C-alpha cells in the first residue's frame, strides 16, 4: 500500500470563503514556490468545497453499516459529504488502502493530562473520559483544561473524591485512610449527596463509583448517591465491590431499586476467573429491561494504587502471591518485604492475576465495549494506556477473528456514544461517519494496525494509525503528533 499523500492548495488572494456546506467559488491566484521564486499566475475561478478531503478511503460506519470506498468532505469541523466521486478541498489526504472510522471514545481514561492525551490519540482515541473515579470539583476540572486539548475530554462527579474530601482522607487519587475504611454518618451521607448533585448541576457526564476502594460505604450510602444521579438522568459508572459476580449483582440490584442507569467498568478485572458468570448476570438484567452496560480492556493484568483499600488484607497473602505484583516505577516483581515498603510509600502497581482466556471471554462478549482504564504519568504506566484499541483491531479482530472489524469498531465508537447521549446530547454527533457528524476520525491500515507497548515499555505507540482528526483538525499526521494543535473540546452535560 502506498503512503498517504497530503496536497495543499496555496492562495495568494482569498478575499471571501463562505462558511457553508455547499460549493464555494473563490477568485484566486495560483502560486508556486520554486527555486526560491514566487511565480504568480493569472486569476481563475475555482471551486473549493471543503476544508479537508479524505480521498478514496474505506469508510466504515458501525451505526449504518456503511463499508465502502468514499470521499469524505469536511467543513467547519463537520462531515459535510460522503461521496462516491472525488471532492475538491483546500487540503486532501489520500486515504487509499486505509479504513476511515469514527474516532474512538474511551469511557474509562484516567490519564487526563497533556502527556496522556498525546499517547491516547495515537491509539485512535479522540474522546477521553474519566468516569470511574471522576473528580470532586467539576467546575475546576473543566477550567483547568480550558482553551482546548489534543482530544475531547470529560469527567464524572466522583463518589470516591467526594467521600475522601468529606472524611479528610490523605490519598491523592484513591482513598488511603478513612475515605475507604470509615462508615459514614447520616450527616456525611447527606453532605456527599449534595456534593454529587452540585457536580451534576455543573455539567458532570455521570456519577463515578469505586466501591472496591470504599469498602466501608454502606448500601444506604450507595443508594443515596444513585438516587441523585437517577434524578438528573446521569448514569452511574462503577467499579463494583469485591471480585466476582456478587459485586455485579449488588450494583445491578441497587440501580434497579433507585432507577439509575448503570455502566459496570472493566468486566475482565471485576469478573476475573468468573467473568462468564459476571457477564451472565449483566445479561439477565438487560433481558429484564434494565439499563445496564459494561466494558473491558484487552489485557490480562490490571493496574491500581498499592496504598488503596484493595490491598488492606495484604499481610494475609501467601508468599507466592506477591510475585504477581509488578512495581510500575521499576518493573520489578514484588516480595512480601518490597510490597510492604511500597505500600507505605504509595504508587502504582500492575497485577498479573488473570489468563488470556479470561480476557477473550470479556472483550469477545457482545455485551462489552472497549475502554482502556489507562493513564500514562511521567512515562510510566500500563500498556493498555497506549495500545488497547490497536490491540483489539489488530490481534483480536484481524489476526484471531474473535469478532468482525465492524463489530470491533462498534465497541469503540457508536456504542459508547449511545451510552452517553441521554446525558450529553452532543454525543449524538460523535462515534459516526455520517453527514452532519463531528469530524472526529481515525484512519488506520487494517493490514498492519497493532499495539507495540509492553509492561516494561508502556509508551511504545502503535503501528498502522497514520492519521487522526479531532473536530476536522489533523492531530496525528503520519503517526506523529502535530505540534500546537488543540482542537479537543469539553464533553459536558450543559
């Protein structure tokens, strides 16, 4: 396959460019820069219909099922035309041999920073949302990102940070003290509910929960927060309590009682050896008419904070179990002694606790979307932060045939968009390659796309994703980030 080619038309005079979705007639001078001389030709009329044209790519739209060669005309950040015949644009990208797909929507992305966004977008992510842990101050969170980011961004109001603030927990991301281990009073529950309501009023995408990290949170407390979300039609995004199907049942039951919509994060991490049963219980709820969705990431190891309540029973582990834990900062496997030392210090640990069969069961399920649960900080992290989407496309769809390419794309695009649309109507313009949709697009080579990152080299970027557009602006060109472009905008309920 030949490399994509970009052509640009240079204009010495362009006095008027009507911003519409129809052909634009410009009076222009053709300019040529050759051997340092500017040669100006005669004026001639020309039609420049679009800001950018993606020429001759294989357009795949999971919502309509379109899978055909098309010319994509982009104007003012919107897909203005899907044509069977060539189009004229100010800039043209030759997409021959590439799939043109909706940009990937990551519902579970912890790395909400310039650094992390730069890695996500090279894996095809155009919208990155922190919906599990969330934030305790929605207004401040969005204000910190004003002026645009590399990708679109959004956040939930999080029960975890709200609880930590209410109880004076010293943790910097997850509870490391009373925020996880102390039972709340009725007054504290009321205060938390008010904080959740305030965050939703400020435009939070949903309500985030991590009952695994707040084991002291009672059913009464959990249901009180769910009711606040349900009243605002804001889904709950939850890391369920404990490991296995019983945690899913608790969340599903509470959501049914309160009328809340529910999204269960990382079915593979939470389901573990019982992933099939974990998913079966979600399917039972769906079949009964309950609004429940779920997701998974394509790796057999997880990552979390070692100081969290998840490891409160660490001293009871047998010696062999410590070796399944890998310290992110150094790559070393832990022992009882090093685990105890790092727990006092605090930081990120990777847990090698699942099998490839469990991973396949989770991501291969018709129930699951793909979400990374990723985040790179100072060059450290988990390979899911940089390779989740390319790994699904390359290994599981193409090489292993676990599902079709179109089904893989649906898990990354239209299904996350549908999950979000009830709370954020603007998401009805994302996750699609259709006229009128936002031009958040990823161009990838279906024959070569693959992840490259590993547990010891998590920042290796994928192969086979040469172009990514956010709002019609090229942010990845020939696999490299473009400097100085920040077209990403907030994903917010109001």
